[in-house]
């Protein structure tokens, strides 16, 4: 499986998928005009990756801001990862946020509440 890299723009996050290390990271802001179109290759990559033999996967999300359309796509991704976790894959999500960004923390807590098999960690760090 090939790596995936999408550079950040003003309205889209940087996406780095390292297939060898089995790590996907999303960093920045996410409010693209065409959310489904932006996330389509990411969702496809995850789906393809999960259909393989790899048992471990780490998703690191560090979004300072995201709109409701991005939130719906993130939830779709979390549901895919939840299903894979149910089938025995060891999947971890690290939801990273600045300690003073209460909104990002609350979003992470809301996502976590809906996930029962997925290892979902809230990772607070000092503000930059």
C-alpha cells in the first residue's frame, strides 16, 4: 500500500498517511468548500488499508477548527474504525487539542462517547 500525503491549505488539513508505520495524521483546519470531495481519497485509503492484513493502526487528529461537514466525515471515519476494532484490529485514535481549546476538547469527548471498541484518547497539550 502506498503512502498518502495531502498538503494543508487555508481551509484543509495536512493529511499524512504512512502505510509502513500504519499512522494517519490530520493537522490544521478543516472547512473545505467541497468536504466530501476533499475527504474521498482519505476515506478510500482507510477502507483499503483496513481490508488488508495489518492489525494495528493509529490515527492522530490535531484540528484547531473544523466545520459541521468535516465533523460528519470524521464520524464516518470513526465508525469505520469502530467496526474494524470490533473485528479484532488494534486501532487507536489520539484526539489532540490545546489545553485552552475547550471546544476541541468537547468535540473529542462527544466522539469518544459514541465509540465502544475503538481506543480513543483525548490528548491535551500546552497551548502554543
